[in-house]
């Protein structure tokens, strides 16, 4: 009887031992396969990209701008305006016409003037001084004729035309004051001429000789002088 119980107990111990050994083997296999160390031995390593950072000084590239089209040269003060259309210059010759029904004052011969008004044109200064008595009323920048085309001497306002036409150059001359005759036509003082297309001729060139013989003023200044001057007002032109 005792031998029976002893043999049964031994079999129980043996079975329990086998179970412990199997469980231990399973746990050992689980830990081995899940460990990173064992993975290095039992698995093929997958290459990974390593980010390496560093600071370097990269010089900034220099760029040189090259225009596709070469720009035209800028205007130089010594340039004279181009007259359109191009004509043969005949200094001191102007053909005048009256515009619309504007009043025209003209004297074929200027009688003795008893007023106190006086206009002085200085060619060397390209300037006009306007006096009433001893008082300087106006001082204007002016332009006289190129190639000394403006005649020097003492003259007088002998005609007033609101807007005269110069047929030789196909230009309009506002605020016209005729002062002397050049051949059969008249020369005078007027505003910047207007071309047939409406553009202002010689704009920006006042203060230097540009005209064909007339004394040219700015548009506003010429209108002031036109309203102020009288038939017979003396006009002196000198160097």
C-alpha cells in the first residue's frame, strides 16, 4: 500500500516538474525573441537614414542685371527740340491770321506814345523786364531767336492778336504782340507756340535762344503781358 502511494506521488512530482520546465522554456523563448539584443542576432538589420546637422557659411551669389533693351540716352540740356515738321529756318518772318471773331488791335505806324509803360528784353540774360514808370511790374524768363535772329533796337507794340498763325512753320502763337516788321511780315512777342497736334513747342526750353526771331514767353506770362500792354508801348531789345 505504501509503495502504491509512493509511486503515485512520484508520478505527480514528475508531471509537475515537466510542466514547470515547459513553462520555463516558453517564457524563455518569449523574452529572447522580444529582446532588442536578440533581434540584433536573429533579424537582418534595416538601414536607417541618419540626419547629420552642421552649420556652414554659404556666400551669397552676386547677380548682375543685364537689360534686354539698352535704354535711350537721357535728355541733355544742350539739346534743342526737334521741330515737326522740319522746315527751312527763316528768322523773323511770321504770317499772322485772326482767329474767330476775337478783337484785333493793329497800327500800321505807331504814333507818339504818351504812356508810362515800357518793355525791356535783355538777350544776354534771356529775360524780360516790364516797367510802368519807374516800377518793375513783371520780370519774366524769355527766349529769343537762335543764331541772333532777334533784332536789337527800340520798337513799339504795333499790333495785338489773341492767337496768331505762323504759316511758315504751321504753328499757333497765342497772346501775340507785334513789335517790328521783317520784310512784309511781322515779328513779335508771344506765348510758347502750339503745334497742329496740340503739343506745346519749346516747353521746358525757356531761358535759352530757341525761336526763329520772336521773343517767347511762358503761356501764363504772355497772357499777363498781352492784357497789360497797350498799342504804342515801347519795346527795347538789347544785349
